[in-house]
C-alpha cells in the first residue's frame, strides 16, 4: 500500500513538471514571439508607449504632478 502511494505521488509530480515544461516550450520560438507582440499591441497603452500630448495629459492626471502642471514647481 505504501509503495502504491509513493508511486502515485511520483507520477503526479512528474506530470505537473511535464505540464510546466510544455508551457515553457509554448512560450519559445518565432510563433510565440509574434503572438506575444500581438497581445502587447492589443492591450491597454502604458505610459512608456505614450508620446506627446497624450503622455502630457496622462501625467497631468496624477495627483503628485498637479503642482508642476499648474506651474508651482
């Protein structure tokens, strides 16, 4: 009975390791890079991706930047 439990535990461990390895393999290669790029482009814009007036308005909305926006800084 003890050997059967150990065997089941070992098999479960190796099965979980194999699933994690498959996830890592899916994240590699040209197709994965293309897919990741598409996901980044379709998601919300971060402040690092903003330029010009859009970035200025974004920064003006933050409480810590308001004194500088109205010219007190």
